[in-house]
C-alpha cells in the first residue's frame, strides 16, 4: 500500500506524533523529553526511521479505526497492546531500539527538529518512489 506524504502529514507528521502519544510506554525519560539534543542523525538512522514509519502506518491506521469503533475500555486496551507489540517488532526489525525511535520522534517534535523532519519526509518520498 503506497501512502502519500500529504496524506500521512495530514494525520500528524506522518502519523508519528499520534504513534508517540498512542504508545505511552515507548517513552523516554522526562529529562530527555524536556531538553532534546541537536537533531543530527546519520543517513542510516534516517532511512531506518523512514522505513519504520512506512511499515507502521497501516497498522496505526487500522488500530486507530478499531479503537474508535468500540466504547469498551478492555477492547481499547487490547487494541493498544496489540499495536504496541507490532510497533515494537517493526522498530527492532529495522535495527533500531524503541528508546532510539522515541528519541528521534521527540527530536522531530522539538523546535529544533524541523530540518530532521524534512530529511525524514524526503527519505519517505525516496523510498516510496523506489517501491513499484
């Protein structure tokens, strides 16, 4: 499934912000969240992060729709747990740790993260153009 960057961006920074808020245990220590480090990442990290986002997005959308379709708190918790499990597997399969993924997400959300966000969005476009 090929997703447009515009579509993903409409969902909140390619769904990353939503993912970050929907996976509470994928958080980093509060001190890091309050004082992000400069957004300098290797090209390999950018590519891995972009691949994770592209692979995770369909699961995120499905989980969000399922969660919105029920009022049962237990069902919502189960949907969230399933998504967390899937997201964690996707993250680690691409050679990144969950804390590293979260650190990058926090950097993107920081005032200093605009250039990083643009690099990731450009990499997503590049990866999508390679996908037949």
